[in-house]
């Protein structure tokens, strides 16, 4: 069993629960309350700001030029790509720059990103990557399941863009790079080290579930 397979097996129950979450169900069927999605988009923007810093720590912790380039590539992709997409998408939902800047990061969001940064600062390349991977890959898994169950979901006028974004060849290809890198970096890891990675991955997976809860219930 590869490291990635081991991590996914450890968090299986949490990941299975994503698909039944009412927020995800709302995205799938196009029934999600717009205000809940606006709340999600604003918090996701602030999440991305902190998420990018985790990649930056990865650059500092890198032991090879190849790994450094991989982390650096994602920093640029988020800041120049995903954030710009979010800005355009938020405009469609009437989210102004002023509203964005005046909405503080929610406590669940802050707790999640602080945890990732703590893991990154304490660990090495593989620990940074493990903290990152739960978010990166779970969105692809969620979007793929949505399309499997509701093939028309990518064409929904409000939420289709969200679904499409996480099943593009570019996004899924980047996840393949992350998976292969994580397996490679942990090829010689001890059982104790792998158990710690499981702990980090499951914790981040639970934080992902809490993020959906935050968006659904409006926790600040």
C-alpha cells in the first residue's frame, strides 16, 4: 500500500461523509441557498490566502530543486489563477471588495489554517505536503462524485462553474503530481513517521468537514 493509499484509507469514513453533507448535496442538485454559497466563497478566499503560506513553508523546507519548484508552482497557480477565478466568481454573486475585506476569517477557518501552518513549520517536505493534500484532492473527489450522480451539474448556471473547476485536466493533473511526490518523499519513512502522517491527514480531513459545516450553519 502506497502512502497516499494508506492516508486515504485512514480518512475513508470522513471522506465518505463529505458526499452526504447538505452543502455538497446543494451544490450537486443546484438547490444550495445563495447566501450559504456567498459565505463559503468569502471564507474560501481567506482560506486560500493562508493555504498559500503553507506552500511557501514547503519551499523553505524543500531538500531538492525539483520539490522546491513544485511548491513554488502552486503558489503562483493559487495567487495568479485560483484567486483571480474566485474574484470573478464572487462578483457574479455580488460580493464586493469591501464586503470581502470587511468579513473576518471564521474561527473554524482560522483553526484549520493555523493547524496546517503548525504542521508545516514543525515538519519537513512530506509533512507539508500531507497537510496540503487533503484539501487539494478532496475537492476533486467531491466534484467527480457530483458529476457521476448528476451529469448536468457542471452546467448549472450558479454552481456549475465550481464543479467544473475541480475536474479540469489541469486541476486533476496537478493532484497526480502531488500524489506521486508524496509517495516518493515517504518511500523510506518509518512506521512511526507514517502514523504521524495519518494523524495529520485525518485531522485535516476533519477540518475540511468542519469547513462545510461552517458554510452551511454560518458559524463565525
